[in-house]
């Protein structure tokens, strides 16, 4: 009997485990959202309003100007020291020619070992999958609709799965763990095992801004005060994994928890990016965020404020930066703490800021300092 292997942050699996999952755990997989368009209307879709239902392109949190903006694609991959990419949506097959181009480009730029996996419902343009595989796609992750989990023989995507099983690409099924659908999930895994699918990924169901109302209307609640995961999803997943072990199937099964995505996958990616973008005055936290001092001017240009701080307080030039985008001067937090009271007396606003090292520089916390 195959063993259940506890992994990181409540994640667990029965081997074999997808190589792409191992790379995700290292934070070395770049997420390429090639479009937010999708032929399905899954109520549990976690995409934000900014991305879902729109034809926009993102490399992690960095939006590309258009599909020809490959410089940002390469730059983001370099900044996180990527060893692979996950192509997602929406559904990448809606824009399969764009997806084909990206697969070719990434393989040509980073080499054949650059691992690329793709998520799809395969309800449209499934006939393009052999072309994507020929271009270098390493793994296809199919997403069947929940209504078909217990009756995959009636699912229109079964033919696409069968075609891919007979190819050289790795085949997976990836679904959210909907509470109390244990029997349906087990039926799906059994079907997948019988039809040559290599592994099934079970994602803990998670609240987002876009699916929140749909979840509440179905009676879902969060499992605790510090998690966006849906109560009951993890318990259902663990029971499924235990049943799979007892059946001693050949297929691999991986339960991916919300805390694994946030505490391992995302955190490690943030750390990788932080190492490559941190300025001399930035402090990298154990979570991969950046802490810095910031001064917001009143009626003085940023460049003049920078010069003032250099001359009046002898702040070294390499520990100062005029951030035109956020309209502030950034500097070493440990130096700002020494002069913050004097600056606030002169009308400046001083803060210690913690933010993500991502392209959108999401601010986590802002602490005022120097106030009398």
C-alpha cells in the first residue's frame, strides 16, 4: 500500500507528485495568466474582478501591455529566478495561438528544462492541445465541471484527456475540494486512474472577492479567523486521500492547502523576487516583504527633498530614492527613525512601510513615526 506523505503547511500527497508542484513549492514557477476569458462560469472561480472575464495578460502581478510585451515576461522570470511557468486563465485555450506563442518563446528563451504546465477546461479549442505539446508544453491539467465528476464518461472533455494520455505530455486533473462531495471526487479519481491520468490535484476551496457572494449564498463559511479557506474543504480532502490509499490506486493525489499556497509557494516566490529588487535601504523580512522608511513631502519636489535629506541629515545617496510613482522619498528605516521627529515638526509625514516586492508593490502595513 502506498503511503500518505505529509508535506508543507497541511499539504499532503500520495506519490507520484507532479514536478510542477515541486517547483511551485520552491517559488520558482512564474504564473502567466494569458487571459481572464473562460467558457465556463464556475461559481468558485477565485480570479479577481480585475482579471476575471477580461482579456488581460499578467506575469505574476505584472500586467503586460499586450501579447507582444515579452520583455516583461522575461524580466519577471529573471526576477524570481524562474525554472518554469504555469499558464492559466480564464482558459488559455480561448487564446490558444497566444498560448502557443508563449510556450515556444519561453522554451526558446530559457531552454527545454524550463517546465511549463497549463490549466484548461478543454471545452473550446481542445484540438489545439497537440500543437501546444509539440511546442514544448510539459503538463496539461484538466478541470472538469463538478456536475461531471461522478460521470466522466458523459463529459465532453474525456476525448481530449484520452488524446493527451496517448501523447508524451504529463496529464493531470485539478479541481477544488467542494465540501461533502467526497463520493464524487473519489469517483473522478478512480476514473482518472483507470484512464491513465498520472495525478490529481485537490485544491482547498478558498474565498475571494469575486466568489464571496456565491459562497455565502451556498452556506459556506471560513474555517477560522485567519484563513480564507472554506470550512469543511480540508476535511473532505483528507478523507479522499485516505480512501485513495486504501484502494491502492496507481495515480498520484496531491492535496494543496490554502496555507501551502500562501505560506510556501507565494512566500518563496516573494523571497526570490525580493533578493533581486531590494535596494540597499530595504530590509527583507522572513515572509519576503520589504520594509523601508518613507517621507511624504508637502509643497516641495521630491528631488529637492532628496537633496535636503542628503545635505541636512547627511543621508548617503545610495540609501535614498525619489519614488515618483508613489510620490515619496524612500530611505533606510533605521536612519529615518533618528530624524523623523525633526521632519514631522517641519510638516513632513514619515512612515515605516512594509510592502510586497511584486510589480504592483502591494502595501501590507504603514506605521507613522516621529509624531509628537
